[in-house]
C-alpha cells in the first residue's frame, strides 16, 4: 500500500461521480489492467509523461502525476464547500484505484469529515477488506462500485485479476450498511452481452443492491496510450457504444431487474 500517492487530475463541479456537485480527485496506481481502460495513465503509481506532436519535429511533453500533500489536498477540496452545501455534494476519490492508498485516504478523509464533507470512493473493488475496516470504515459515505465481468475466467483475461475478492468485498460492504452505487461499464464485446448483464442483475438482486447504473464506454484511452508512447491493448474497442445500442442494452438490463425497489438512474 502506497502512503504517498501521486495525484494526476482534479475535476471541480462534477455531476457524474456521486450526489450533488463534487470535486473529484484522481490518484495514480491500479491493480487492474482492463483491456478497455480509459485512464491508462492511472495504472502506474509513478510519474509519467504525455508526449504529443508539436510544431515541426518538436514534441510537447506533459508530466502526469504530481505530489500533493494532505494539507494541500484538503485545502483544494475545501475551496468548494459552498457548492457542496448548496447541492448536497462532496468529494470523490477516483483513479486508478484509490483503495490502494488507504492510509492517505484515512488522513485526508478524517479531516474532511470534521468539516462535514460527504466522501465517496470510486473503486474497482479489488482491495483488502481487513485494511478497509482498519483505516476507512466510518469515513467513506458512499462507494461507487464497479461490476465488470461476472464470469471468473473472462474477468481474469480482461483485467488481469480474479473477480472473487471484488464480489466478496461488495457483499461485505453491503452487509456493513455503507451506501453503495453499483456501476457497470458497458464495454462492446466484453461486458455488453446478454449473459453478463443477466448475471450482473442476478447478483444485484440476490444481494439486495438497490442502486445500479450502466456506464457507456469511453474510448479516450486509445489517445492516452499513444501519448504515453504505448500501444493500446489489441482488443480495446475503438468506438464508443452508439446511443441506440446503449438504449437496447439498458432496456434489456432493466427487464432483468424486475424486482421492486431496484433503481436504475
């Protein structure tokens, strides 16, 4: 676990990463290697460089990853308190995988909780639940929790890790009473299949998870791989999912979720 993570981006005023207006803090480092990753610069915990063509034969270099002390991070988040107050918002830690940095989140999160700020964590679910209990239980108000591929072997091939701890952690979090919003990235050729979505629906219903949404695929990772002078995964979808196709999958998924109380935003 890295106690001094690098930050690689901030978003102020987000409406897509939890309730209300939110400040989103992106931390570097992720244990997964998803074939469709739209933030490949978040995978490594180290400083990296984006390189893009400039005039003539020049290259424009941009550093990806910077050190932000807990004091500076708290100050940056506190700037937006008026927006949180008026909208019911707060801060969301994303990445990468912020649960790689639990000691850091504990230090920062405890100070933000003292200010009454709502704290969300956007997670892939691949973390040590015992470490969560020791560091972050009672600090995180909301988990934005990814469910990707339900088939274990397909998940391992597409992400590099088993989905067993991801499912176990989700069940334990649900049983603990913390707020959870399950989010399913709709990836052409991967998660966007009848078998997978029906299995997601069955899992969600079985464990009484009442907030679920589908996220359309964002192919921006291809451009970022190129800026890193890397090669995108060979099976990475090159196009976003079409609106009509998204609507069909959403209708199929909703049809699978015929249980009162399930909310699909």
